[in-house]
């Protein structure tokens, strides 16, 4: 059985915690609009759970111990646990539950959450005891107005094309943490190397803490810090993280991923209430008026690979945190310096390893698919929490709120959908102005975008240079789509070929279910020839980078450089040579 027992959140880390991953009691609830079973019924000692499930894996995948592909809109979870320090304040923490849930502890309702990709914590200080029973009801319908990403919503969640078996219910770690009186609920760090300072945006859970002390370390040695008096839940203040020259000499980049550790201590009347640990990196990412992308003021050419974050046994959930490290190692070995993390807020350990290994990443909103007021509300709401979730990860250099006009399918000439895309851009910049935004990656851009990503799955690279002339961008129509929505135009932004390739590799001569772009390569020689043609033509062009589709095979989609078990399908060294040109 797979068991995720690492501390689940490398940022905002507490020393006092206990995992709730592992075996839970479980049952389905197929009520059409809400639960068939009442909470009183499920909370009673007489209610019989017919199954067990291995949390944090969704029931649809083998790692859960169930592995059923049947559609069930509702799920009930239950487990017991003991706490020695039950008189302390406590948080019940979830990294992700798809799509919405309600939670009870010891028979008392303690809160709920909507949004299938974002973390949340519940203050259970008044409910926790020495012996505890937690019950969770999850509901995950096939609604296409909420963020689904690449999870199928058709025919009971049946996979099709490049959409896959859904992940329902609890699909990331669950744990309990302890504090005394008040605790840090969110911390956003904005470093400035020019001054060696960091702006600290600090939110406490209860608004009771009256003082914060921040200490900054580099490789175990204290280099700076600061303190501030607190008032209420929301606070913002500056600290001197280190000497400015030291900061500029230890910037984070792909070759030297320098990180500074941070301890944040909250106090109430001079007594420690909470201590958390995190980290940040000094780095800047910018787009110039001449169409270049600069990392720390120097041009950076992005060699990215599309990474959808699917795993053979766990679906959207990695079977172990180390799998992210291995994926990045293999990606770098194949010549890539980063990944476009596609249609998913990833497990925090992906960003943790990316930060430590100098691996450039994006953060992308999982798409909904029908434009309406409900979709706008659900997408904008969850996107804000996604942006906040990666606030302190230096590896994340750009955001993608929308992809290929999914959920804004008429944006080319619909003013309301154009306005929504523009609003998502400004919302993102208001939350985090330190990163670039590709507002509708692929095509049909509005004016409000920092970078432009073009998607083109042409079989051959011949003709790329002629097709993508700089003097013809306003009239460009990749794959039959306008590059810009009507009324919007190119304004000198950097351009990447942010999806291309997708060369499928035939599994066997009789397979009819495998899917990929264009015709399948029948052997290694044909694959290398096509890969070399695409990369060779691309390296001659003026793009600021590219993103090859894709890192791994995913279910029926067989265009990965790695197979579904994340093992190389091709010679890694040969791929590296072609990738780097």
C-alpha cells in the first residue's frame, strides 16, 4: 500500500503535527442533488461503512485500494485518531478535496470548502479531544461550470481524447497541526534584492496575536530578519532580510537556485503562540518592450515540457513525493529547464523540488468549460486561492488563467468573454505582480497579457519560420484560430511556442484506443527524425522559448517522452542533444 507520510506543506511548516493519511472507512452516496444519507445517520455509531480507502488517493485509481471507474457523485469518509496534546489549539488541514466537502469532528460540524485544487484549514480547537472521529462528506459532480482541468465530464467521466478519468474526493494529504492561541494562516513574501528587504504579508487565523518575529537564514546562518506589532488578522510590514549586496550575489536562478529560510514566530503578550518555517528566493522575471524575457535582468530561453501531473497508480496524486524530484531530474537530463504544469495546481512537493533544483515552472488554472455567471464566479474564486498557494515559490515564473479559450469559447468576438479574460489578468496582477501572465494560452488573446503562447501541433517544422513572421502576427491564425481576439492586437510581448510536438509512439500494432497528435511514430527512428525536424526548425526562430508536449504518457494519450510509470521511452542523452540544439 502506498503511504504519503511526509510533512504535506513545505511552506508554512509546523513542527507539531500528525498525519491522517492512510486507511479510512468509506462509502459511496449516489444522491442526485445532495447526500442520500443524512449527517446524523452517518455520524451515528450504528452506520456501517462497507469499504476502506487509502487516503489521499481517489477511489477511481488503484492506489486507493478501490480502483473503480464508476461515477459516484457523493462519498463519505471516516477515521479515528488519538491526540496526546488535545488541550492545545489545533488545525485540521486538507491539501485538496475535489470538488466540495463538509467536515465533522466528534459529531460537531467544523466547516467545509469549495474548490477541487486548493488547500484549506479548519480551526478545530473547540472540538478536538484525546480520542477523535472525523467524518468528511465530499461531492464531485460532472458540472462543467467548475474547475475540472483534464478530468472528463462526459459519459459518467469516461476518458476521451486528451481528457482523463476524474479524481474525486480527498486526493491530497490530510493532517492535524497544533498551536497555542493563534497561528499564521497565510504568509506572502515579496523579496527585493536591490534593497535586501522582504515585504511580509501576514494573516493570522484568529487575529489575537499581537507580535511577529521573522528570522531569515542562508545555509543555516542567520542573515537578517525583523519584527512587527500586529493588529487584527491582516498585517503587512517590511523586514531587512540581508545586506543588499549579499542578496544580489545570491539570486535564485536555474544554475544557482539559492534559497533563504524563514522562521515566523507569533506571540501573545510575550508568550509564543505559533512557529512556522518557510523559504523564499531573490529573483525577478520580466518582459521587455522588445519581446524578450529576463530572469534577474538577463535573457532566459525557456526550454519547457508540458507536464500534466498524472500518475499510473494515483491519477492526479503522486504515489510518493520523491516522484516529483525524479521527474525533474529526468526532464533536466533530457535538456529541459522547466515545465508548463498543465491544468492543475500541483502537489506542494513539485514546487518544493523545482525551487531547490532551479527548474522554471508555470501555475495554471484548471479549466471549466461553459461560460456563464456560475463559471465566472467559481473560476475567479478558486484562481485567487491558487495564486496565493504558490506565492513564495521562486520557480513559478508565470501564470496561465485561461487555456485555448476553454470556458470562453466565443472570446474571439464576444465582448463579455474578452472582458472576463482581461479581468482575470488584472485580478492576477493585483494578487501577485511579480510574475508574468499568459492570459489565454494558445490563441485568441486579448490586449491584457504579458507573454503570448502559441499552440501548433504541425506534423513538421518546415514552414514555421514563414508562418510566424513578426510582421504578420496580427493576422496569424494558428490551427485556424486568430492569435488575437477581434479588437485586440500584438503589442510587442514575448512569444513562446507553448505547445507543439505531441508525437505519439505506437504501443502495438493492434491498439486502437491510443491517442496522440497527428499520426503515430511506428518506431524509434521515425520518432527521432520527427523530433529532430521540429526542434531543428524551432531553434532557428526568434521565439523566446518553447514547451514540448509532453513529459509522460497519460492513460490513452501516448505522446510522452516517459511512459505512464514515468520511465524513459527513448534514449535520454539523444533527446537532450536534440532539445538543446
